[in-house]
C-alpha cells in the first residue's frame, strides 16, 4: 500500500454530462461518498436526484486497486500514468479521468445504487 495515497485521490460522479465531485456524508451506520446532486439545493429545478454513491469499504478497495497498479509499475521500473484506466468491482464502474504526480481523479458509477 502506498502511504497517504488516499489524500491524492478525488472521486467524481459519472452519472452526469460533466463529472461532479462527490462529497462525504454521514449515513445512519457509517460514512459514504455521494453525489451532491442527490440534495435539492445542489441541482436545477427540473433535475432529477442522483443516488450514485460508494461506501467506505468499496472506496478502500478502489484505493487498494490503484495502489497495486502503482506499486507494480514502480517494482518494474515503469512510470505508468493511469489516465484512462478503467475497471469494475461489485457492480461499480471506475474510470481514471486524470493522473498527475499530485492528483488522481476517478469517476465512478454504482449501477446498483442507481436502480
């Protein structure tokens, strides 16, 4: 695991024409990331609520996946840029929209949450 990798990751909702940065919320049992457009104050008058979300267990699995890719590249003397890397896990689709030395931006779509 790469130390403090989570600090450089930003997660975005991909259920919109333009990705929307997700925010952390307190649920009834634990924290989770959700699309801010779930709340009426964050969307237009006729815009539907977006229920895209990811729990912290799946969020940690996403970070572990990214960490493994970066560690494999480092062990094999590669300087991989993860931009455009995509994968699926537990019904969630992930796509790296930007990877710089300081930031990794990932958009995600939880199809189970949207049903």
